């Protein structure tokens, strides 16, 4: 076995892994990264990360601050939403990004939010219609009550004249 255990884990990790040097040149990718982003080792190794990604702010922040940065980021070109962790290996002068694909979970969450909004709109329409019908019924009752009162007052007036 010529690969050490870490190389084997790197190769079999289902998360996409990307390693850059401090000049933001790609030093290493794992097979999951190549598959997820449709890049081959030969296509990217040694090239600047800016050639492949429009926004490299998180790499720069991790490199300059030495802090671990976690966020969810969308990659519209690739149709992906990723949960990401970026950190610097100070002693090696490398910046590492681990991408975890959360596209399906995020899409389901967006779909659920859309469905909840749609349900809320439907409930609002029902409430509005009920209010309108209630007001219409009250109006009709008010009219008939007024007509009944007027008729009864006329009848009372006639009855009082007869006495």
C-alpha cells in the first residue's frame, strides 16, 4: 500500500476538498471536488482559484485572519448550494476549503417556505371572503331590520288612529 491513511481518507471523503497555497493557487483537490465541480486534476492543479470561482473572499479572509470561516454559499453556475468551512494550516502555508453539498436540503427548505407562503395567502383569501360575506349579511340584516321597523311603526300608527 503506497498511500497513507490520510491520502485514502482524502480520496474517499464524499465532501469536496480544495487546498490552496498562500498565493491562492490550487495545490490539491479530491475526487469528490473534481466530480462535483466537473474539474479534472490536470485542469486545475497549479492554477489560480480565481480562474474557477468568482468570489474568493472567504479564502482571503481565512488566509489573512487565520480564522475558521463557516457559511452556506450558492454556486449558480454549477446549480449547487454548499455548506463550507475554510481554514488555514499555518504551519503548512495552505488554505483548505471543505464543501458539503446541501443543495437538495436547501431546495426542499425553499420549497417548504414557498408552500407555507402559498398556504398563508390562501388562508388570508378565505378570511377576507368570510369578512366580506359577514359584512354583506350584516348589511342585509340591517336593511331588513330597518324595513321591518318602518313597517311595524306604520302598523302601530294605523292601529293607534283606529282607537
